[in-house]
C-alpha cells in the first residue's frame, strides 16, 4: 500500500459522495430525515454515521480530533451535513498529503471494544472501504424514496477520470 493508493481511494470516495449529494439536495426536506429502512433508518442517520466514522478513524490515526461521535440531530438538513463533509474531506486530504509511504506501516494504538493496534495504512484503508459499504445502503434508501442515485462503481470513477466516453 502507498499514500498514492490511499489518496486514490479517498478521491473515489469523495467523487461518489458528490454524486449522491447532488441527488440528496433534490429531496424534499422531510425525506432526508424520514425513517425508511436499514441499519440507521434514514439517509441522514446513515450519512452521519459514515461521516462520524471517517472522522473518527482519521482522528485515531493522528488527524484533527473529532470532538465526540457525531449526532444526526445536529444536521437538520442536507446542506448542513454536506458542509460538514467538506470540512472532514479537507482534513483527510491534508492528512494524506503529509504522509509518506513509510508512515503507513506505523502502528496506531486505539481503544474500540478493547485495546487494539494496527498499521495506520490499514486503518485509513478500512475507513475508505467503510464508506463504500454504507453508500450501498444510501443508494437503496434513495431508490426506496423514488430517486435514482446513478452508478458510483469504482470503474465509473476510473473511466470518468480518464475521459472515457460512454460511461
């Protein structure tokens, strides 16, 4: 794993987020918080979980501290959450640009359900992958609300980055 590999994963993640944010901004305000289904119930709750988790892993790895687990009620509308994502995206990008490949093997100790320790690179990789998992849930919630989020598969990101037509 390299810093460039991680940067590409986060570039993809933020590209996919932007695709979803464009759709979420079109929702009626109550649809953003409406209980639909899934582990977190609503689009807002799922997205806040994603954001809180990403910021939490960044904090554990040495990035800006997350004050506490983020609470959905602090984000009454899509705009407030999208603004918070922009802030955390900036934190992640700044953190990644300061890393060297050697930093990725540095052990990070943290407390989850028990004290644990893993390499920084693996923890940051996990955080990016965690977002992929929950974006699948967000896509389903959007479809259940009658909105089509579009395809955010990694291949579509790669094709768009290379200017490949027809994707």
